C-alpha cells in the first residue's frame, strides 16, 4: 500500500524557520523556541499518579517486533536495512516526504526478506503529516525516527501515544521543556523512548566500560568527551540533505549542539544517573564564529542564502560538567575547524587512564606486556593482553558479525541488534529514557551558559530523584 499527497503547501513549519530541508526526506524548520528558559532547572512537577518510572523498565516480550520508520534518508535507511536483517523483525511501514527514498528502502527490505519477511510494507510519502496516519493505521510495535532535530520531540511523543516504543536519532530533543514532555509521555504510556547513541557500542568504548566497572583504573575522577568532525561540506546540501537544515542551527545557536557521541560513553563509565552519581551543573564558553561564514563567502555567491545568515555560533565550544560527586567532564564540539576527527573518549582514575584517538592506556605499575609504569602510554598494537582480558562480552559475541555488517566499524549493528534483542526478551534497554535527556540537555544548557558569559547552569533531575535506585548498566554477555 502506498499513500501519497502531492501538495507541498502544508509542510510543517516550526515557528521562525531555522531553514528547511531533509537529510531523511522530511522538511523541517529548526526551532525558534528558546533552548533555555528562566527559573531553576532543578524544579520539576511531581510524577502523575498513573505514571511509571522508566529507569529499569522491562516491557512485555515481543516474539516479532513490527517496525515502522520515519525518515529513510542517509541515516534512516541504514537503520532500516540492518534491522531488516535481524531475526525477529518485520518491517511494516515507511514514511518519508520523498517517494524515491521510501520506495528504495522498501525494495531493499523486501529483497532482504527473501519472500519470507518484509513483503507487505505500507508506504506514506509526499506530505509532512502522513507519519501520523502511518502510526494510526499500521500500529507498529516500534518506530525508528531519523529526521531533522526539530521533529524529534513531536514525533517521539506522538509515537508513544500511538502505543509504539520509540527509538530516535540524537539528540533526543532541542529544549528542556520538550524533554520533560517526552518523559511524562513515556512514563504515562509505559513505552520505551531511547535516543540511539551508537558510539556506546564501539569496541573501545565497550572495553573501557568493562575496565571501569571492574575497577582497573581505580576511583573515577575526570572524563573528556568531544565531537570534533569537520563537516563544512554539508553546506553543499542546500535544498535537500543534512546541511540544508543543520546549517541554520549552526548559524543561530551558540553552544555545544551535538554533545552525545562523546558524552554517552563517558557518562556510562561513571554510572551517571545510575545509582552512583549524577549530572549537577555545567559552564560553557564558545570561540568566535568565523569558520562557517568564511566558508560560505569563499564557496558561494554573495546572494546565496548561506551568505545571508548571521553566523552567531562559535566554531568551537568547550563546556565543563560537574557531577554530584564532584567529578568533572570536559566536553568539546567543533564541526567547523580543519583538524582530524576525535571524540577524546578519555577517563582518568586514581590508578590509571584510558583514552581514545588513538586508543591508548596508562596504568600505575605499567601495562602488562607493554610498559613499565604510568609515564608511558601503551598503544593499541601493544594491548593484545588487555583486549584478551577486558574485551566486553557483548563485543566478543557480536563483534565478528558487526564488522561484516558495518556501520561506523560495527557499532551501529551492535546497537540495533541489542534494541531488538531487548524488545524480544523483555529486558531493560542499554540506554534509558533519562540518560538520553541528560546527554541531550548539554545543548540547551550550554547555550544558556554561553549567553550568560559562562554562568553555571544546573541540570534538571529528569528522574525526579529516582536515579539513586537505577541499576548500573550490566556487563551484558
């Protein structure tokens, strides 16, 4: 079944218009909503009487997970193709503004189904609101959302209201207010809402998680996280594609707009919002905003729309997070400057340090078979004994197939596999609703801090003080 609307007159316009476009095929304005507001971030309404805390939530088992997809562009199509390969899934519906994207993904899923699965996929394309009709008519068990940032919150909220578990791309939402609405909806509907932070499933990240939880580097003191990835060429996407909607965000907003790839793993090393510790406050500063304006002037004509933007977002943002236990996390964001890729992925303890880019460790007393003391790094090619001893059991089980399936070195496949596995087994997800909120909240809180010359901003307690009862992430075998 295909449902289409050719009229483009009613595309969703979220107030103000931070630009239109779609890397997934959904046109969207960014949000003129203020990403931060007055008042204390620590204030929250009490949980509704019929609501359920979702920290360790276990949903009913699903023998077959009926999956729908909203947005099947560059990222969403990857989600669909790998999930279609995983045992116990059935692709039932696809929604995208663009007919070519919807039909291409449907054809690929049907081919993967080999006549046994994914043969009756309903398609919805051509208008901005057909994803709602898709949810109402096909009633999926799970919906995967890969759309422009401003659409994440409204789609997630409606997905849960339509009785589906929701899995969406980063960030979870743009504003603190949206995050609270997502929390309230999830708790009242008892539906998962997981922000899909794929980096937590990288081999290095999984091994460091295992080592931290085994106490290899002692008491944890400090972490460093980043998303440093020069992406100015995305500005070539003018009408359709990632840059078409991200570029206006980068121009109008000044803070760390993309914190979760670096922060997610470090937060789980520290058990933040999981019984041991939690986010307390942050301060944030941005560099001058020069790079994107210069790139636009050098590569586009004076009348091009990129040269009509007032670029306010600093090229580099540096924020420092303080936790309840007085630990610190330095987190950086830079998608503009000419430099090598990095996520830092550093965690310092009282007995040693683990770091990424490149993978390296130093331990008090030295690294067995590699170094004599902590004054020298042991690099990846010297760490065979470390891998043998501390490789995460999940990677040992899935690493080989993950590397074959691909997706950022296999981390994408492990994440998608675990989502389906947890739904089928009725076990808690590896990343809960509140973690997605805490990690995403760095964006609006950093914007608030930058706007106030680095003034500290308190994290809301999205758990309403129940993080103390939430279990640390298990080392899943």
